[in-house]
C-alpha cells in the first residue's frame, strides 16, 4: 500500500492568502519534512515556528528549514547571500548553510540552529548594567558586519539612493496613515529637507541587516553576565549608509536612556552625539522600511514628552 502523493506548494495571489496558509502547518509541514528527508535530515522531532514571514521548521536541536514563497524570493537571495558573505567574518555566531534548493518554485535553505535564549524573552528582565553591556556588544557587532566586504550583496535591490528617495516620497503619507500625531507630522517637510543633505546617497555602501532587534538575536549568560550568542534572519538585507542599522536598537532597546544610547553608539564607533547625528538618525527612523513610531518607540509617554520632531530626537538620543 502506497501513501498518498504530497500536495504541491501552491501559488498565492496575495499576502493574506499566504499568511492563512502559513498559519495552518497541516497544509505545508508534510512537504517541508519531505524536503528535509531529501537531504538526509532527521525529521523525527519537527518544531514549527509560528512567527516570522516564511515557513520555518526546526529539525531536532541542530537544523532549521526555511522555505520562502516565490513572492518573497528577494528574502531568499538576501538570506543566502548574507550568510555566505558573513561566514567566518564575525565574532558572533550566525547560521551556516547546510543545503539549499527549490520545491514547486519555492526556494529553501537548510541552516544550522544556534544555541542561546531568544533576546525578546531575556531583554525585559535584565538589569540596567546588563542592557548597557549588550547594547555596546550590538554596536560592535553592527560595525563588524559593516566591515565585511559587500561581495554579491552589492547587487541587492533596491539600491540605496533609489530606496531612500522612494521612502522620502512616501514618508508623509505613510506616517499619516499610521496615525503619527499632527505636531510631529508638521515637522516632516523640514526634516526631509535636512535628510537630503544629512543622509549620504552615494557614499560607499555597507551591509545593512535592517533589524537588530531582540527577536533576531540570541543571548547566553556566563556567571550572570549576558552576551550576544547569535544573530539570525538576514532576509531584509540592504546595502547602504551605515547609520541605518542603529535604528532598531535605538527604538526597541535604548529607550532614551543616556547610558544605553552611549553604549550603543560607542560600541558602533561614534564618540560624540551632536545635532547633525541626532537629526540624521531621526530622519532615518522615519524613513526605515518598517517605520511606525507609535508601535516602535519604547519610551514611556513619549508622545506627550516631545512637542515636535526636534524635541523627539533629543528624547530618543539624549546627550
């Protein structure tokens, strides 16, 4: 008696249909396990990761399979290219590519699974000195990634100047739609005018991960001292101006605390924080591809503590 043939991975006309498919592992897990078996991987204890953008399943303690829908093929290109380009170049572990392929037009990667605790689970409970310690390490890690040569990642689309110009054009409409308070919207024109001068468009680009946030790194404790134990998720990599990667930790982790901000910037390599740097970071935060200040600025009551964007940049990056 033979088993029923596996269904094919389908095509989707819109992202909502894909999200519904992803949220029902019974529709795709058998195919994922078949892919894993085709590479000789043990599938006896699979673990489906419910969050994230793609189809992701843990295969035992050592491997992960990521399957990318065709409409997110650019994420596959970024992830594969970044893992290959950064292999052996960082002091922080990143996944290694074990196998790759394509099933029904869906590209996939089998990668190593990193050890450690998810940053988003650990970060809220840490003491202030540990948060400062980690933010310094994050700044150092961002600088190390950006020191690596671009290699094939130089061809990643969109190119920095085109990306920034498109973000500038859509900035006011985006933040109006997301409900940014009028007192901040009023300063957008002035900020964008400054941004055109403060954000380099044609400087030598570096690797931008785009999301140095607690959900994308692992932590480990050594006698009570927490350190970065791994980085993962390189699907949104760009090539562009270096300061862009300071935005995730600034918004989600530094929380406007002077010691945290100083640790992050010093780890990254900035000795001073002047008006021009604050202004550039404020502009980049509003221009980030995932920008939504109401959801992302982790400072208690910040909407009431700043009257305009200049006061807001001083609140997020205090001297």
